[in-house]
C-alpha cells in the first residue's frame, strides 16, 4: 500500500505524482486553448513534447530526497 494512501491522501498519489499530474493537466489545458479546443493526430508529437518539458521542469525543480534547502 502506498504511503500517500495510508496518510489519508484521497487520490492515493504521492506528492511527486500529484505535481506531475498537475503539470500534465496544465499543459493539456494550454494546448487545447492554443488549438481552439481541438487536437489533431498530427499535433500529438508536439503536445507530448511540451508535456515532457513540463514534467522535466517538475523533476528538475525538486531537491533530491534528504537534501535540505540552503
């Protein structure tokens, strides 16, 4: 059982997973807005790339476990 679930997080996601979910949702929202609420199959590689950049931003913006802020 995931620790997030044990401590009462209703969706059962760890904080990192929740951050990634939110980043993906923000990027999808932005992409739909840019493309008039429609994604064509030809758009998917660019959308996937943009989502990857958002997730990378989440992962690189986090401190490694056990590291304290300066």
